[in-house]
């Protein structure tokens, strides 16, 4: 989680991650003032989300196949989001973009999701 990246200001690096079920993801606030938390409408069915505190390094094990949308709560409106694809998921669920997603976040999600194929 950084203030500046190749993709612009306020970004996760990497912005897209493909892992296998059971893999661990570590979120590190390389720059202060960031956290990582799931977006409630962007989780596989039945999965409980996670929410790290500001400046907290967290490790999460993702066991369920599917797409996980992650945001930095303080910088969500600035488009600070990432996508984690767990397993062989290749399509975006119809319900993935339900709820309020800021315009800048949508632009980044659209870019990230081109990596599914």
C-alpha cells in the first residue's frame, strides 16, 4: 500500500493478484495512512471479509475460490483498490459491482479485471 505507484496515486502494489486457495496474502502499509479491507459486495458467497487497521500489517489466508475486492478505506474515493483472484476464476460475477463504487475505483477495477483472461 503506497502513496505513489506506476498506476497513480494511492495504490496497492500489485493491484491484481492471482493465487490458489489456501495461499496467504500479506498487506504492508509501505507508506503510512493505509489499510486493507474487503468490500462487502465483492466477495465469494458465504465468505466473511477482513478489515485491517490503519498502518497495520496483516496476513490473510484465502481458502474460497472467487474474486475478492479490496480497498483502503481512507482512500477508496481516490481509487485505492485491488483485486485478488483465488483459483481458476475467469469471469466477474453479476453481483460483483452492486453497491456504491466510486468512479476512480471503478476505473482501476476495470483495468485489474482485464487480467482474468
